[in-house]
C-alpha cells in the first residue's frame, strides 16, 4: 500500500444517465422530455432522465407499478437497446484511450483513468469536452488520489452543478466531503456491511475512514480494510490493463414468454454460444470449458427446475460452430419436459490467449480455416449489423426472443436503421 504521487491521480469517468443519453443523442425531441429505459422484457426501470428522478420514480422499480404516473406525466418509454449502448460505450472508451495512458474499463458506462499531470482538473475538463465532442455523450469526472475517493468525487460532482461536471477531491477538502456521503454510498460497502456499520454509529464515509483497522477487518475482511485505507488517501486498488483477459464470459437472456420445447431452448442457447464466441474472438482468446444452464421462474407458483451442464472444449476454441455443438450436447443432458423455462444461457471459462493454446499437428490446418472463416463473419457482422451472418441453429423466427415493445433503432450498427436527417 502506497500513497499516489502528487503528480498522479485517479479519475473516474461516468457517463451521465448513459442509456437515456444514448437515446437522446439520436432523438433530439426527447432532450427535455422525461424519459425512462426499461430492462429485459420491459420489466423494470434501469435508466432515468433527471426529469423522471424529480417525479420520484426510483431506479429498478417494476414498470407496471408506475404506468399510471408515467402516462399522466407524459414520460417517454423505451426498451433497452443493448446493441446501440454497447457501440456507444466502445466509442466513449476509445476516446478515453486517446486521452490517458492507462484506462481501466469498470462497466459499460464507467472507466478509471490514471492522470499523470499536476493540472488534473484542467485535464478533467479536457476529457469531458472531448468525449462530448467525439461521441455526444455527457460525462461526469471525479478525481482524487485513490479509486474509491475518485468514485466519491464523481458522485459529489453529479449532485453539485457548480463543479461543471469535474471535481477534484483534494486532501484539504476530503473530510468535509466525506461527511456528506452516507456509509451505504461508499464504493465497496455492501448492504449488510452498511447495516452493521450503522448499528455501531458509523453513518458517513468520514466515520468509516476513522474506524479502527481491526474492527472493519474482522467484519469485512481485507476488502473492507482496503476501502478504509482508500478513504484515507492510501491507494490499494490499482488500475487493470485496458485489455485484461476475462476470467469468464456469459451470454444469457430471459425469454419474452415461457419456453417448454427442447427445440426452442436449443435455438436460444445456440444464439448465446454464438455471442460468447464473438466476445472470445474480439478479445483474441479461447475457452476450455463451456457451461449451459436453463431455469424456470422462481417467482412463479408453477413447478420449479434449474440445471447446468459443463463440457470440456478440447482443444480450446473460439469457433462458434464448435461452441454450438458442445452447447447442444450440454442442453440435452439437462432438459426435462413439462417445465416452463424463463431463462437460458452459456458461460465460458478456462479462458486463455488464443496464441498460447496447446494444439496437435492434426488440428492446425482445421484451426487455420476456422480462423479465416470467423474473421470474415465477424467483419461482415461488424460492418452490416449483428446477425447479418449467423448459424441456422440459432433459429429464424425466434418467437422466444426477449420482449422489446418500445425499442429504438440501432442507429450506429444497422444499415436499415441509420438515422435520417430531413431538411425543410
């Protein structure tokens, strides 16, 4: 554990209401209108505009519970458009990569940067203005000597318009800011740990910072102790490389309706295996284990069943047809008729760089053909939209697909859905 150098600081770049911002970027008519974006199958609210927050509609609230209020307040409603959000996220992260030497992508709408300059606030404004200019997505930037403090700085900047979207949390003002942050709002503190802390009078991030090391470690282990050290300005959580290899890749979705047949489950799982293979190839990786799972709705009063099957991938591969073949073997092992399935997915583990996998001389020629084939397939799908080329086993009609009654166009990845500008 060591303090960050004075001329170096962590910065958290957080896209403002990311899903909402993506939608407003291509639909200017929504700019000042209250807007919500819904989760899978249009179930819950996962993104809200500032106008919706002012109405008192909370994050994660089931859509059916607020339908009447949404109608009265003339709130615009959209389904999640993951294709659009994923592409816009890549554009934001690519811009950040040009502005900082080290970028640690934390989520689809957040990334930590290392700023190596004494003028961190000016650099922060440069980053914010450049991201808006290049992508149209507004961001808030928190800067400080540790990742945890940078996260706190970003939250402070969101609530204080006077910061101009950039806030540098320096040691001189650290305690006054931490006093205003509730314990449960501290990055790395879970709900149960927060409840335990509240019972002992630890109500703010400031209180947590001054807590005895032995007490927090006994309750929350080394992870909790790191949080406390980070709040004190001692950097314990380093940045990860931009392209750190993933330990696992999962592709899963809930169905738009209940699925009972093996044929439809196979179509869904083949689609997930294909998506997982695309992610592997994008990372230049191969996988050694594949798990397929199916589950019923645990909230339903109907009979319950869930199961997972795991198969080895020998030799390790990222070829979609091989992943699909193994997925079909896995689902046939666990499928049971008579149940109403609501979700299925594929997880790949034992991931390693493709150029480091062990192969035999008889597999080399076949793998070379596979590499050329999927390089072409990925290129076509990248240029003309996902699913332009796909395996027939993924299905055609896909009646089991996720419900997206209010989805907007995939403006940046589908030729037939490009935005249209009209001049009167």
